[in-house]
């Protein structure tokens, strides 16, 4: 009985690994597709279009972390397409990383930030967040933002 359980668990793990590999290959194909359509975008903070390359993401990577030469905002260049990010976070992020406790804590923190902002500002017309991680802190603002 124990041996058959071990075989079954091994088969389940193998199946999960295969599923992850298939999804990873899917992401690579989307990545290749999206890189062909990347345009140099100006800095989202100051609209400057001159950047300083700082560090390659990996030794053989063509992607760099770049800093805006005017305001110093950092970003990855080249960036993926919006379609890539939408698919990755909608379909693969939680499956690959799970929903960490920190994201759940971010939601609680977001509620506190939201209450503070509401006490200072009557109408919230938008929220601009850089580096929101799992985005838990932004959920509290979802129904507050006026369209």
C-alpha cells in the first residue's frame, strides 16, 4: 500500500511539473511574440526618453535595468507587452508562486492607506502605484476611484 501511494504521489508531482513546463513554454512563446512589438516608451513620471543602462538582468540577457536620466526612475528594458503581463498575472502568477501571506497582509495595509487617503482627499480620481508587488494594497482602492 505504501509503495503504491508513493508511485501515485510521484505521478502527481510529475504531472504538475509537466503542466508547469507546458505553461512556461507558452510564456516563452508569448515573450518572443511580444518582444517584436516593443517600442521605446518614455519615462512614466517625467516623460523623458533618455535612459542609462545599469545592470543586465542575467549574464546572457538582452534585458537591462535602466534609469531615467532625468528623474532616476528604474525599469526593465525592453518591457514586455501589456498582453504578456495580463496573461502572466491572470493565468500563471498565482499558480507558479501561490498567494503569499504578504499579499494578504498588503490588503489589510491597503485598507489602512485607503482610510488615511480618504481622510485627506475628498474624491480619489486615480491611484498610481509603482512596484505594487502582488497588488493586495491596491484592492482597497478598487471601488473608491471615481471614473
